[in-house]
C-alpha cells in the first residue's frame, strides 16, 4: 500500500494543517504497518517557479529543439503526476494564504496537469483527505463570508478534475489565539480545533479502510 502525503505550509514548525494531517496519517500507518509513505513538502522544498512555464513550452516544442530547462521541467511534471497516480490513498495539507492557495501549491498543481494532461483523473477513485486551515472565519454570516477562494478551487481540482474520493477536514479561526481583536472568538476557535482533530482521526481511519 502506498500513501501520498503533501504539505504546503510555509511554517512547518507550527503548521495547524500538518497537525491534523499527522493524525490522519497515523491512523493509516497503524492499519498498514508495511505501507510506504511518499512525502512532498512544498513549503520547505518548493518547486522551481519557472518549471510550469518550461514544461508547457517544452511540451509544444519538438523534442530535438527542446532546451535543457524544458527537458528537466517535463521530467519533473511526469514525476509529480506519477506520485499521485501510484497512490492508494492521499493526504494533502493545504492552508489558505491571502484568500487562496499559495504559489507553491499552484505551481505543483499546474505541473501535475502538465505531466498527466489537463483532463486525466490522476486520483480517480483514490481515497483522499484534504486538510485545510484558515486563520479567520469565512462561514455563513462571517464578515468575510465568500472570501475563501482556496477550498472551492481545491474541490474543483482534486475532486472534479482528478477524480479523488474526497474528504475535507477544515479548521477555521487558527489565528484567534494570538491575534488582537479576535479575543471574543477564542472559545469558538478552541472548539473548532478540537472538532478538527477528531475529524482528522476519523478521516484517517476511513482512509485506512477501518
């Protein structure tokens, strides 16, 4: 059995998405002690910013005229796509940054699409847990309701394009404990934290087929 684990936090030491993803991974590894975990951390080991452009240009360039950068980028794109296609299960920990996904995650997504093709369901039927964390509140009635442009994008790519059997674990208000002006939200934030940890464990058990 093969688990693919992706992290996108730029603060790995204090990552709230990783905390939840760790619980899901622990449930999977406990059920599959002989399994393999393939890891990719886009925050600590970001992909080259120009790789997607080079892969795109290279794919439209006759092989004999490709530059070294094109060949390297195409190889990277194929590798990233294969990591997903060979997975029996997947966990992706992707925080919201500036109301969307980070540039690191977007580069990874674009490269996977370059490597596999724009309509290839690289996660077709694969049990997949998406853990996403948000510093503020974006739900119904919140002042910034509708400002979460990350989760809908992730659902579209992972579920609709790549065909994942998707479970989403979301934790909001992660900044309430340390941000002035959010004091009144701290009890709610603590409760949402607890619920997200429980949901992460449950998602991990489901991922493992327990």
